C-alpha cells in the first residue's frame, strides 16, 4: 500500500521547499494529527508482526533443541547469543543506513535512486557477511579462548557453523526490508514472514528430530528460513509492477558512492551494537554475583521480556524513521516535526498500558518461566523495574528512529556510547557489587542508561532546526543524483 499517493508532488528547488514550509504551518489540526497517526500505525502494525514472528521462531527453535538435553540447549543458547552480538546486530545496523538514503530519495521523488541504494546495500552487507562467516566458523576456538566450558564451546561451535548461511540471507532481507519500508509497502513483509513462520515449525521439527543433525538442525532451520524470506521478497520486487520506477534492473552505479554509504552505515552499526552489547554484558555480569544461577536466570528472563515488549516501540521507531526521511526528502520539514510529536504521543500511551500490565501481573508472570519459588518471587520483584525501563525505552526507541530518518547516526553512536558505557554500566557495577543490590542493581544501571539516552535524544530533537534538516536532505539526494549523472 502506497501511503504517499495522496501527497502532492514537490520539487527539490529552494522555492518549492519554502512553499511547502509555508503550507505546513497549520499542520496541528486534529484532522492532520489523526491522518499522521493512521500512516504511522499502518507502517508499524505489519512491522511489529514481522519482529514478533522472528522472536517466536527463535523461541521455538530453543524449545525443540532443549528437548535434546542440557548440553544441546547450552550450546544453542550461547551460539544464538553470540550470533546476535557479532552477526545479526552488525548487519541490521549496516542495513539501517538505507532508512536515511532510500527514505529521503523516495520523499524527493528520485525513485530511480532507491534501486541503486538497494543494490549497494546488498553488495556491502554480503561482503561483510564473509568475515562474519569466518568468525563463526571458529566459534568453538573463540569461546575456549574466552574460558568457556570446552564441551559447551564445541557444541556452540557446531551450532554456529550451520548459522553461517543465515547471515547471507539476512543481508539481502535487511536491505529489501528498508527498500519496501521507505516506500510504505509493509504488508508484503508481514505476509512473507508469516509464511516463513508457518514453514519454520515443520522444518525445525524434521531437522532436529528426524535427521542426524540433531540440535544443529535448529541452526540450519534458521538459515533456511532466512533464505525463504529473502527469496520471497526478491520475487515480489522483481515481478510486482509497483516497483517499475524504483527498481530498474542491475546497475554498475551501485559500485559508486560506497564511501557515502559507509559514512552513515558504520556509525549506525556502532549506534545499535553499543546498545545491544550493553544488555548482553549485564547478563554476563550477573554470573559474578553471589548466587549466579538465580541471578543469571532472572536477568535472562528479564532480558527476554524486555526484548519481547520492545517490539511495538521498535516498530514505531522504524515507522517514524520512514515518515521523517520521506517528509524531509520531500521538503516538508514541518510535516516531519508533526510526525515526531505524534509518534511520541502514541508510544507514551503504549508504554503506560504495557507498564501497568507488568506491574499488575508481576506475581503471575514469573510462573510462566519457572517452577522455582525463588525465581518466581525474584521475577515478580523485577517487573516494576522492567515497567519503568519499558516506558523509558519506548521513548528512546522512537527518538532513535527519528535520528535514523534525519541521518544523525554519528550523533546517535556518541549518545549511546556515553549513555551505556560511561553512565549505565559503571552505575550497574556500583549498585550490584558495591551497594550489594544484586541483579536489581544491574538492571537499574541499564535503566539509568536508557534515561540518559532518551533525554539526550529528546534535547537534540527539541533543538532541531527542521528547515535546515530538509535542506540537508535535499543536498544529500541531489549529491547522489549528480554523482551518478
């Protein structure tokens, strides 16, 4: 569904931008707010379903593997965590640069540039997958070097080996997702991910229980699923008439402008990685506490709950990234600003609902994860903290999306570095090990980091000169167009 059909055409000339700015002064009417809310919900809804389906697939895989014994479960869990930190997060970060390039090009109606951006992104991510694959081929040796149990390290190494094809499929998928997202065509992503999710269960069951691969079949199932989604999206883009202007075939121009792409992609990767790695560090630190099994179990549950509940804010973050980049590229800075205000209002409402549910059900949810009375009680005590962190994380998620839409990835990387590694993790260590608050102290430290992160992005957003951002978007798009002419 093309949500931009009702937008009037705009030129990239300074005069047209001034006219758009003048026409957008009265955007704060109830009608315009509701219209903007509808656009964002139609983008975010399908995206949330895509993210949830991926999360569910991972849980299903771990559940199947868990029936093969503790060693298989431990190896698969460590390999999956390692893949998230050193593989998928890096590819997702690199691919997010397309949210800026493609979104602003689409808004500026330079449609032919989207296909070139797509090819360039796929090329770079596929090349990046090669060293990632080499690293994962040596997972066992790396884990042994990090003093992990040799038996578990070997099991993780075998599992990781079969995850290598998934990185190449994910490289294509991440770029195609941005290609579709910036054109406001998200329903196909929802359909393809649903098909893949339906196929994932029987594929995993057969590979895990009916072949000699055993627990390694879970990794192979994830790789197969990644390529199923990639091939579906490739076929859709190739044969759908909706992309006759944005996909004009392969072009050697994709090999040009790689430094410009990397200038945004590298900070974007650092920005995302710093945030994800900090959460993994907190889980690892829990193993150093006086009761490591209890603390690690509760922190792992907290981490999984946090990742699951943040799917809606993350979907809204991707939606606002698209809306902001489209409007800035079209020379409508006030529309971009309105979109930011609308998404913040929506995420605050969502966060209040989810946080209230967490607090209300804190004595019940723990039973879903364990029968151990101590774990259940501890999880219940963590839920109020999780509710607070969800509220703060929701705001930072949509502001991070705004950051990507504007092309502020480098600023975002510095914000995340300061928030998590200068403030958050040191605070967590002091509270957990000096003040002896334990796992709660670790999570409070991360929550403090989220607060600093959200506050920093909020200040940056409030101080933004949106007209200046529109001019920068125009310069970025024109610079790309001129370079290819």
